[in-house]
């Protein structure tokens, strides 16, 4: 039981030691955001994505691109 407590304490201490360095990372998102629609253009899903994209773009401050990847029963766009 003593070794388990020692390992947990060391792990917690190392986690706190590395925390300040995570704050210095780049703000998300740092490149364009892609919304993948697994259906053909002109459908209801495509329309919903294109309505959401401008609001998301203004909120994130990054370009938002709607990608339509239709085919294979939506498997291509889903993967």
C-alpha cells in the first residue's frame, strides 16, 4: 500500500509541475475549421451546415469551410 501511495503522489506532483506549460500553447483553432457533410450538396444537412458556418466563423475568428463528401451511403464523409 505504501508504494501505491508513493506512485500516486509522484504522479500528482508531476502533473502539477507540467500544468503551467500547457497554458502557453497556441489558441484553438489556429487554422481553418472544416465541417464535413457526408451527403450531397443541396440537401437539408448541407443547408444546415452552411447556415451554421458564418456564425461559427465569427465566433471562432477562423475561416469555416463546408466540405461535402457524398458517396457509399455516407460512409466516406463519416470516416
